[in-house]
C-alpha cells in the first residue's frame, strides 16, 4: 500500500494545470460522492471500495413503494436511498444501487440512538417520534470509502468505511446509560409490506449476531446472509415482530422471544442492542455479507478485517481508489473539471459489484451454490444503460475486469433455465428490466477487442440462443415480420431498433469467428430498423400487425408511443451500427444536419415527458435528452455529415450543461456509471458510437492532456493544444506524429500506446 501511495504522489504533482502545489497530489480529493445525490442523479454518498459487494450508505426516508393499492410516485426519488434535500437520516444500510431508475436493496439498516428506546423510524415531519435523526450538511463528509455525519438528535458521530464484503461502522456516543444500536431487518429501498419473505437471526454471543434476509422485489428470490460483530459486549437485546397476524403460530410461543432470545425468525423484525457508554466512547461494528451462508459471511469478515482499526480499513480502501483513479492522469483548466472527471471515474467504478465470497462461492440463478473458477463473479449488470460506453470504457482502462464480467454473463447463461444471457443481472436473479438483449453487445465488443480470452464459440452460441428466444418480448414476431407489431407490444419500435443493433453485434462476432451462416442471418436481421421508419413523416413509427403504421401518433410525446423512455425524435436516431444509411433514408446529409440542429434547439414542453420518471427538465437540451441513454451517441452523428465541427460544438456544450460539482451535478440517472463513462470518453475527445466496432469517433476533448495508463504497461496520451473553454473546435488531429485523415481512431491504436494531439481553435471553419 505504501508503494501505491508513493505512486499516487509522484504521478499527480502535474495533474492540475491551475496549481502545482503539493496539496493537489492525492487524486481522491477530487472525488465528491455527493454529486448526483440531489434530484435525479440517484447516486449514494456512502462508503464502498471499487466494485465492492458492500455499499454502506445513509438512507434518508422510508416511504413505501405502494400506497392505497397504487404505485407511490414519490418513492422514485429514493432509488439510492438518499436525497440531499432531506433533513433527516433514518439509518445506514449495506446495499445500494448507484444511479438506477428503479431499485431494490437497502439491506440491514443500522441506526445508533440514545435515550428512550424507539423501534419505529418516525417521520420526516416528526423525527422525534422514531429513531431517525436530524442532521446538517455542515456536519457531513463524503469521501471515497469514507462517510461521516453527526446525528443531531442523538448527539452521535457516525463514521462508515468498508472492505470488499464488510461494512465497518464507528459510532462516537455521549455519556449515557441508554445507548442503543437498532438493527432494522424490515427496512429496504422500494419497500412494501410483503417484500420481506423471511428473516432469520441468531445471537451467537454478546458480540456476534448472524442471520439472513430473503426478499421478493426487483429480484424475485434474493437472499443475503450476514455476520455482525460489536467491539463491545451489549448488556441486553431484544426484538419486536411487526409481521401480520396469522392463525397458525406454531409452538415457539412457549418462549418470550421479545427479549434476550437468541433464535429469531419472522417476516418483519426490528432488533435493538443496549449499551452503557462513556463520554466520547466509540462502539464499532463490523457487518459482513455473503450470498451463500452466515459461515461464509463470518469468513469474509475474518479474512478482510481481522482487527478493529477503523482508520486502517479507511486507508486501505482509499488506496484502492487511488489505484483506480491513477489509470487516467489528466491536466485540466480548473479544479471543477478535475472534480467532474475523477468523480466520473469514481462513479464508473461502483457497479457492477463483486458477487462471491472470499472462497469463490456464490449463489447462481438455479439457487444452488457455485464456485467461480478462474474469474471474479459480478452481479448488478444494468446492460440497457452500460453497453453503450461503460463497458467500452472498461475495455480500455480495466480489460481484465470486463473479461470477468463477460465470464459472469456466461455463467449466468449456463445456470439459466431459459438459456438466455442476462438482461439485468441482479443477485442470482434476472429482473428483466428494459429492452434489448444487450449482453451480446458487451460480449461481442470484448471478444472483437481482444479483452475476453475465454471460449468465444460458446459465447457466440449463447448470443444466438438469446436472440432466437421467440417467447421473449416480441422476438418471435420480430423474426417473422422484421418488426414488432404495436398492437402486441407497448415498446414495439424501440425494441425493434435495439434488437437490430444487437443483431449487428452478433453478426460482427460471427464474422470474426468465421461463421458465415450466422453472420448472414444476423446481418440481415440488423436491417430490421428500416421496417419501422415512416418516410412520409421522417420518423420511426409504431407499425401494426397488418403492416400499416399506427394512425394516432405524436412525435413529441414519450408515453404510449411505442418507445421506452424516449420519444421518436430521439429514438429515430438510434441506428448506431449504420448511421450512413440512416442519414440517406432521412433525406441526405444536409437535411439530416437540419434535423439534428432542430433536436438541440427546439423546446420540448413538460407535458410530453411528464409521465416518464426517467426524463426530467434538467437532463434535456432542446429536445435532446442527455439524461437518458438512448441519445448518448447522437451528438457524434454530425461526423457522418459535411459538418463534423457541430459534433465538437455539441459535445462541449453537453459537458458544460449536464455535469457540474454540486449535489445536483448529474442531468439524469447515472445508471450504473453510463452517464459518467460518457463524460470520461467525451472529455478525452472520442466515443464508441457502436460497440462491437473497433472505432471510437472523434469529438472535442475538454482536458488539456491525459495519460491513460493501460493494463499492458503502455500509455496512450491525449493532448489538446490551445485548449480553453472558447476553443472547442478541432482544426487538426495528429496520431503518433501523422495527421489523421479520418474522424475516428481504432481500439488497437489506443492499446498499442502512443499519442493523439488535437489542435484546438475558436473558429468552426
């Protein structure tokens, strides 16, 4: 770890162009986990290590998913459990998604309290009615792998840090004979009465507690095991069961299970552990998770944190973040730019998460225990979002990790009763969220770029089997008709477009593996996007089973128009694998440029996206929706016209308008690192418009320079000459000493090391 820290110091003295002082040497100072915690960024501010299995973070409310038999729209704000504007903290739970537009998790909430014992969380308007506490951002600190806050109502200083699978709590109490640690086994994100299927707790002794919780939520059958140990013995403990009454109760009623009873089970339980504390006394808790067993959870804890040194765990976790951030060393024009860039790198290393114990065991889709042999197993793959830029980003900066993610997808396929690759992998489940089968994009991209070294033929077979699964979301109709009928599927157009791109990815993989029959089948399917294009209006449009286009159609509206989370203005541009033919069909380059210009400059009234949670005013520029992923390649489409300088202009505008250093610094859900990966690529000056191609299309770098330290030991350097906020246009690009006569660079040119120089200007022509 000393070596890593020394590298961080030596490598970062020249990070900032605005300052060369020693205080700027440590990159983690530029990480602000609080960015994206206000409004709809849906990030969490708590502690975790890169891709950690534990995300130990505060939750600020417990509002239910359901009210009066209907979806409660207010719950959407709490996808990550925390909203910056909330005045109270309910507690600190151990699992969180970063930047998602739906949610789950929030397992095993812990809250320290003093005074009269209260097991109800209370309400925001009346925090004194429960165990929650008011807090102030003035007394809150959020860093990489460290979170600290003062709980005003209890006079307790809370500090959090983590290892890979273990959360470490440190609570500094006032003097009190009534100090408590609440363990809320009911709490959860996107919670409702029947979400908890079963909970089991075993009090092993006066410092060790083990158990598990099984939930039915976004993941249908998710079980998480835990081991919890205290640095100080508790004086007594107890439980309250909030489960619904039922006629059959068994014979456990012979015992008083509410106080000092060591063998507990139920659907809705909250526990407490009592202590007497001296002034400024610290009580520490280690809380380890496992997907397999309480024994494995305890083994995880013992292997990762065999001591009680909180500062050591914090330091070791932050050293892991230093190592992650050192993969790209940039010079920027301001501290704000450095904060945006390194926070983006931080957010792009939160998910997916490691999903296996220190012994390699994990629970698979078949609900059996498996062992990862030769790879690290991952879960929480939000592929509709992350195939676009996040996984291509990993192929450059972290290829071995992306190879393990592909191996995890293949293991998922092997365990699947449906024999399908993951759509949204989630704790030994697939929650099937969003459209497309975008695993094939990630897999094809990784094999074509040489990242994945496993059985490529087996991977292709899994891609083909998934794409031929006729019973899944219109695939049968898509195969037979060349499109999905609008009278059979509510997202018929966007799914057709996404399948077409995915099929192109399969074709590219088949071509690489010399499988001509598969190539011909899927390259033909990749042209199906043409079947939902209505030339009479110049947009993609829902098509009925009889072949006619749907009559009632609004090109500005999002809801009910055949698309998922977007309108046809945005989705009509979703042909990333064949922009040239798309432009020709839309009337040629000149007309297409006019269309793109209108997209960025027109006004989209709120009424046209009011019913779509994932699209908000903050994430929109004109009618271009940057806060949602289907448009992320759109600014780069000018490269296929005679006015590529407009790509440069638009990219720099988006970087300025959609990302900043405040809590609301993300224009939409970060979506497991996709929004952040877009920022990283675009800041460096290139972007993967169509993953599974080896091309990255040029934009306009915002950094002054960047050294990408590749896994193979080589360095790829980006330099922008005459860089400033006004010089957004690229006059010339030189790659390894030779002027580049194309608008893209290739993957092999990056990983071979070398240097690309952008000569910047304030003039477009």
